[in-house]
């Protein structure tokens, strides 16, 4: 009897840059991502639902008086927001200043959030009743947008 041979496949991951149309499509079709904020050397990243109107990302934030998120937003000069999918593997990162939406622009923010955001629950502060939370709209005005797509390719098959 001969020894059985084992086959293995070597794969290589290929990275491709997304064009602006593909970046826009990913932002319009996925309503959650990770918002990253900074206060000096301290960083804070939080999963966040969002709306996108083709130019600006909007967030409806629920916060109590001791909100760590709002404290970081106030201290952040440039925020980053990442959206990603796993099948197919793609990601988009948007950087820019984050600010409270002025009262006269809240309708546009609410529309973008209603059309795009995936809001799983308002119970993000289980110890605080919703009536004790403040709800505000914030926006991230992109100064930089980038995206990547990842796919694996077969490099070669080997026998051992």
C-alpha cells in the first residue's frame, strides 16, 4: 500500500481599491459601522447606526448626562467611521469633523437616518429610562473617503 498524498491549496488575498461609486453604494446599503473618536491620546470606538445622504453621514445619538460618547465627540477634531461587509469582503473608512446638526437642518438628518440607519434598539442605556435620555443628531462631513475589496485567489495547489 502506498502512502496517501495530501493536497493543499495556497491562497493569496488580493486587495483592490474601491472607486467612489462603490464607496457610495456600500454607505447607502449598510446602515451600521464603527465610529472612532479621540481625546488626546485616548481613543473610543463604538458601533453606531447611521444615515447617508450621498455627501454627509448622520447619527442619531441617545445619551445621558454622563455620556462618554458625547465627551469624546466634543474633544475629537477628526472622527473616523468604518463600514464593512464579510461576504464579499469590503470596507469603507470615512474621516472628517463631527458636529451637532443645527436645528434648521434636523429634518435632513432625520430623513437620512430613517432611510439608511439600522436602529436595533433605543435600550442602549439599560440603567436609564428613555425619558431620561437626550436624543441629538450629529453629522460627519467627509474630508477623506477610501474603500477596499478583498478576495482570495488560488496561487497553487501542492501535494505532500
